[in-house]
C-alpha cells in the first residue's frame, strides 16, 4: 500500500497557476473551507465534489439523510452487541471488534460473519 501526503500549507498556486488535475484537486481542498465560490474547472466530478462540500447549498433533506447515516440506531447497536457476544463465544471477538473499530457498517459486519460461518461448514 502506498500513501501520498500533501502539506496544503505549501500549496500556494493561484487560480491562474492551476494547470493539472492534481493542481485542481489541491486547490479545491485548500480553498474549500474558506470560499463560497470555488471553480469547477469545467469538470463534472469536481463540480459534484463542490456541491457536497458546500453545506450552505445542501437541502434540508440531504442534511437530515447525512446526519441519519452518521448515527447508529438502537436496533443497529443491539445487533452489533449481539454479534460481539456470539463472536466472543465462538472465539472470533477480535474480528468483530476490529470491524467495528474501523467503522464497518453493521450490514457489512453481518456479511463477514456469514462468510466466516460458511467457511466453518
């Protein structure tokens, strides 16, 4: 696996200096929090990213949907707890814990558990 890190404080290109795709994305990332007018560079992908970044332009419905997806329901928390108990009883507590720790959604955890169960048969 390879990681590339950028220090955005060192990215000092002006809008007129931006030439490459990499420059466009770095410009967007650096200026997203400080400007309401971001150029989309005639690029549909960047235009969609800007729409998602600008919370002020988000509809109430979109904001509620995003907030809902950020919080687990009581039912989901109960389900995760039951998976954890069963996994502990079956000697797989570490796997379930790791999946929860990395933020895997409950349905993905259930899918992994089902696959592990199938391997045991």
